[in-house]
C-alpha cells in the first residue's frame, strides 16, 4: 500500500477545492447574466461551503 504524506493530501484537496471554486464562480456569473436569482443563491451557498473547507485546510 502506497501512502501519501499528509501535506500532499492537503495540497491535492486544496487544488480540487480551488478548481471547484472556479467552476462555481463561473456558474454564478452565468446565472447573473441569465437573471436566475434562485440558481445564483444556491451556487453562492455552495461556494461558501467550499471556501469554508479551504479555510480549514489552510489552518
């Protein structure tokens, strides 16, 4: 069994979250352009959760 150092796991998870953050930001922008407030609100809630996870990784 191959194990990764904790720092590498955290870096990988952080990178994945940054990618998800970027995707959500682009979706929010599209929802704003389409004047879809309901979708925008849901995406912003998801983004807040992602950002909270990122904050915990950086601690």
